[in-house]
C-alpha cells in the first residue's frame, strides 16, 4: 500500500494548531508527510514537523489544494480542512479500506458537527458494516482520502472554481463518470468546526454567512453548467 501525505490549507494559526495537535496525539508520524499550504499572514514553525508551503495569492481553495497534492508526489493524500480535529487514529484505517475497495474514488470518515452533508455526519453503521457507497454526487472535502491512482485517473481539482465550494462536487462527478464510487466509513470519525462554528470556521473569518451562501450558490451553478454540457 502507498505511503500517505496529509495535506491541509490554513490562514489562521490557532485553527491550524488545533488540527496539528490532534494529529500528533493520534497518528504515528515517523513515515507520514505533513504538508501545510499557507495563505495570508499565518506563520508556522518550520521545525513543527510540517512542510510549510507558501500558497498562491489570492487564496483559491482548489489552486492551493492542488499545490499540496502535487508536492505529495506519489503518495496517497489525506486532504483535510484546517478546522478539523482528529478523534482517533484514522490514516491506517482509511488506507486499508481504500486498498480493500479499489473502486472507491474518494473516502470520507464520519464527520461530527458537520452541517453540510448528512451522509457524512450520520454515518453510524452496524459494527459489521464499515462502509457505504454513496449515490449522492457530492462528498464535501472536509476530510477525504484520495488514492494516488485515482488522482491520476480523475485529475486535480478544477481551479476555475474560485469561490466557496463547487470544486469538490465537480471532482466527485468526474470520479463517478470514470466509474469510481464515493465511500463513507463510520469506523473512524473526525470533528469538524472550531470555536463556536460547526463548520467553515476559516471561511467565516473572511466572509459573512450571506457572502458564503451566495458564493456557494454561484459555484454550484457553475457545477451544473459544467456537467450539463
């Protein structure tokens, strides 16, 4: 099985610190690359164990995520929002499930506190059942395992999605068109949110709820236009 690189993007030291501490608490990191693509004035200690990459400005999620994914080389990628906290070891479990189910294009753990996708938030299955294959065209990229062979087949995120959202839905639709499935496992869980925000904590520091909703509407319209052509 492939090695795994953790890739995250951040604009805020305190939000990133919570993610970094949770990963350090649960994961064996001796052979796991940790790549953080920064934006704005955030400053991260290069001795923290993270490879710090200065992102391209102005901040576009897809563009900076692609930068981190490319730097990960031939590794599989755990792409995780900075406002996520790991609740238990997850990397080995996700890697094993991805290996056992090679038709999964993108795999998500259960998301605690997420307000976007009920499939990810409510993935509570019987113990004998650790995986469901989603027929939904969307798994928000809150915390997703992306096998390198799938990235090779589907490609990177579409950088024409410059607002909030849309890029992950577009990628999922492209993966489905290639014959891959969307997977969610309740075997491992992560918490989504920081402070008093259940989700989108980083975005809510740079835009209002109204601006976020308007941007999401525009990006989803772009998805529809792209895939209806």
